[in-house]
C-alpha cells in the first residue's frame, strides 16, 4: 500500500485566502485523523472521523476550520479565511478500527506545510 | 483531559551510548502508551508501544517501561547509532483513537 497520501506537500498563501488540504487514508482503515504540528504547541489533534463520520472536533481551533470526509478514501481540511497564525504542518493519519491491527498503529502521512503570509 | 509531559526536550549522546526519554501522564484511565519517531520532513512513525497490563516491552535496541502507580513511562535506546537521530514523541490514550502527544525530544547521536 502507498501509505497515507497528503496534498499539497507545501502551500504558501496570503492572509485571507482559502486553503484546502487533502488526504487519502490507507485502504481499509476506517478512522482518519487531522493533526497540526507547531513548535509552540507540538502535535495537536484537530478532528477525527470513524467510518466517515466526524466523532470529535473539539480540537478545531475556530470556525474558520472545517473538515469533511465524503467517502472512505478522501478527506479535506479547509481553512477560510487563513491567517498567519495558521502556519504549521498539518498531518493526516489513519488507523484500522477496533483493535487497530497488530499494534494499534496510527499511520501518518508526510504532512502539508502551510505558510500564510 | 489527558496531559502528557516529556523530558528532556533535547538529548545529545555519543554513538554507542544509551538514551532515555521520560514521560508522565495525568489520566489514570489511560491504558495505551505508544512512542513515535519523526525524521526530518516526515510524519511520525510508531516504533514501540505498551499497554497498561504490561510493565516492560523490548524490541531489539529499544525498550519501554511503564509505572502505572507513578503514571510515568520511559523509552530506552541502547547502543545508539547516528540513524537514531530524530524527534521522539510519547503519547497516552484511553483508546487507540485519541492520542495525546508529549512535546517531543530531539535526539542527536554523534559518531
């Protein structure tokens, strides 16, 4: 399997613009997570889905952030309008449901580095 | 909610030495404690994990110990090699689905 695939790998945009980050989880994984990584706050869970349904979005910083999972193989994280403080690396991760496989392993993508000027 | 503290934030060792990274957690209901390694420009990758019914687990040069009473767990790397240089994260969870990560330890192994 190709692993978790994220796009774009790098995004530079100006304040006020809409940003859409995309994720394709590993086939067969039914839970998907969006994390944000910054130097100041480390790895923060933003939202996660089980079977395409949002379960916990308590980590979403504010209404400017939204996430969708229209089907089992695709998810988006949207920021509208973007602000400089949104600059971070955004990771998507997936895991099998239940016991999560042999080790309960959460598989991360390589991340999308967002810079908002 | 769960809070995970991790120390040290940076650790420099000579090749062949051992490295120890320590974490504490706050929620006594947490029962799953994984460790992730993040190399530059990559996403974190699971290297070892332990569940609360086990006190110690070993996988070649890496081992994790868990003290439930004190609510702390540690990662031990023996015979360190330059390729062990990376950022290491501990995490705690009551399930596999909502990991709370520590702030990370940057390990540098010098040849």
